[in-house]
C-alpha cells in the first residue's frame, strides 16, 4: 500500500474541484482511495491531495492516463505537481 501526497497550485480552486470531483469515480473504480484534500491556510489555490493505492504501479497507471493528464491541464494546474510517494511502515 502506498500513500501519495500531491501538491500543486491551481488557477481557481472552485473550477479545479469540479473537474477533480468528476474524475473520482474512475479513480475509485481503479482501486485508489482519496484520503483528503487540503488547501494552504494562506493560499486557497495551493492544493494538497492525499491518495492511497494498493501499489506504485496503479498510481503510475492512473497518473499516466492521457485523459487524466488532459483533465489536469483543463483544471488549471499551474506548473508541475510535487509528488511524494510513501510506504506505510
């Protein structure tokens, strides 16, 4: 089991959230689970997401999906997301 922390800035949290929410059924169906969404106390457009996935291969598969990459672009993600993958010990 891995936990993924994904941090990025978005141009508009409300618009980003609509696109993010629309993608969640596919993510859950694939076997990943959303643990939480957080925004910076100083910048509501600075978003951190926590996911849990059975393995790193599933995470890589989900994130490399061309449709998901297009959705990320449409959602207004600014720059490259900062990703930390963690193993629970």
